[in-house]
C-alpha cells in the first residue's frame, strides 16, 4: 500500500500444487542456481514471499483460500468517483478442489 494506506501499489501471487488426489500443498523449496554466479547468491526460497518493489514497505499479511481451495479470480476495489483512478484493495475468489472421477 502507499504511505497513506489508501492505494494498492503491488501484489504478489504464491503458487501451490494440486496432486492426483485433489490435495493442495506448498511447492517444494526452489533456490537460485549459483553455478552461473560467483557462488555468493544467498539461498533464498524463490517460492517464498519477498519485497521486490522499491519504496514498498507497507506490505499486508498474506490472504489465502481455505484448505483444499484455490484462488481462481480476484475482485478489485476502486476509489470512489465517476472515473476511479486507483485500486484500493483486492479480494480473492476461491473454489474447492476435488479429485475428478
């Protein structure tokens, strides 16, 4: 959010995997390939949340769907007015995952 907490400046999406039984779980940890660098790359899980936008220090807590549900869309909330100019928030739209028979 911006410093006044009135406008959305960015958001992050975290992936999950669905197994053959319809269970939703975290992705396995994934780290940068240090073989192409000086070897000084920190081992940071690339699936983990991170702050990659300059001047963004007002990140909100993660919002997640209930267990064994996935997000399929978002609802965007806009500022008031006949011609809204900024997004003020988002909400997840979730659906259940089940094993297809």
